């Protein structure tokens, strides 16, 4: 498989090299708060980045629903830094603008709760980890995060609706969410 970068592409990756994914149908329930909530079920470990010019496409489909229709929250990504801690991916314009002291997101939402419907969110970034000192070459770990802001205090449920159904059927309350990383490289598949 190859990817084509037309208009002015110079030394951009041309071939898929490596794909890592995590998928889960486990139901989670947590309070977002005003900080970060790491989605460890969807952490992607040992993404094989070989060159400083490699591009990594990160994507998520997280089936989620919240208890408060007026709350604000957003989505982002973190990578494991050289010190073993986690840092937000903010290189290559991957985050939105900061506004009134609130950090930008890959994707943000407000007033989006529908208890029984439309609870699925997708988000992704095209990231060049070589722009971070000490990240490449080698294995990179990343994970998606939920980012609460302002007075976010709702309960979020992953893979389940906030309002359950009364007929005791499991099929209409659960889903499956995933995250995925695909590495594109310049020299082709080894």
C-alpha cells in the first residue's frame, strides 16, 4: 500500500510500514473533571518509528456518552517522553488554539449528549514524532485522552449509554471502541 503526497511534497513518507491498534468493548464510567482522563484501554505501545521523517497517523473511534448535556470536553493524544512520563502531542499544529487559559484540543464538543443516540466521537491527527527531540528512532507509546475544561463535572461512559434501557438486553447498551496508529515511511517496506 502506498500513500501519495501531491502538491509540493518533499521527502515525505510514501509507504505504510507499521500498524498498531487497540480495541475494547469494556464499559467504563468515570468523571472527567477539569483535567485529563487517560484512556489506557486504548494505549498503543511500541509503534515502530524508524526515521525523523516518518509520519504517524493516529485515529480513534470512542463510543461515549455523558450525563450532563451542557458540559464541555475535548480529545487529545499523549506520547511517552524520554523521561518515562507522558506529554501532550502538540507538534505540527495538532491542537486547536488555547482560549481563555483553556488548552486546545484535537476535537472539542459542547452540549452533545443524546442519552440514547449519537454518542460516537472520532478524532485523529497526522503527527511527525521526529520533530520531538529524543523520540525517534525507536518504539513510541501513545494514548488518547479526554480533556475536561471549565466546569466539566459530568460522568462519561465508554461503550455504553448514560441512560440504560429497561428491557435487560445487553445488545442495545454496548459498543466497541478502538484506537490505531499507522506509520508511513520514506524508504518503503523493509
